[in-house]
């Protein structure tokens, strides 16, 4: 259905690509997993491996959202500068741009 609708519906082509990737990649992955489980079962029966599988790593700690530092708008008269929250820099007297008329 994804292949047939790809020419008409915009989401058809990405779905077709995804489904093709699933079709190509899932069977080999399943073969690797089942092979590993069979090998482990054989090792358990022989006595060279423990009867339990290792436990997965615990989930990482949840991150907390941190409020950004407060900012203040310097130039409220100019709406463009106010929207951009423009902050002037003080670079000292030696870095003042001198313009001659």
C-alpha cells in the first residue's frame, strides 16, 4: 500500500522506505538474536554459563529542566532590537568607533 500510494500521498514514499528497511534489516537481526540465545542455552546445558541472562543497565537518571537566566531588554523603543533582545557590549574607551562626518 505504501509503494502504491507513494506517487499520490506525500507520506507514502517515506513509509515505503521505512517498510523496505524493516523488511531488509529485521530478519538478519532476529537471526543474530536467536542464534545468541541458542548458544547461551547450549552453554547452560553444558554447564559453562549461568542459567540467568545478565540484567540490562538501569535507566539513566531523569534530567531536570533548568530555567534560563533572566534577561532584560535594553532598547524597548526599537521593536526589532527589542524582539532580538539586543544587548550592547561595553568594550572600553579604546575600542570606540570614531566616525568623522
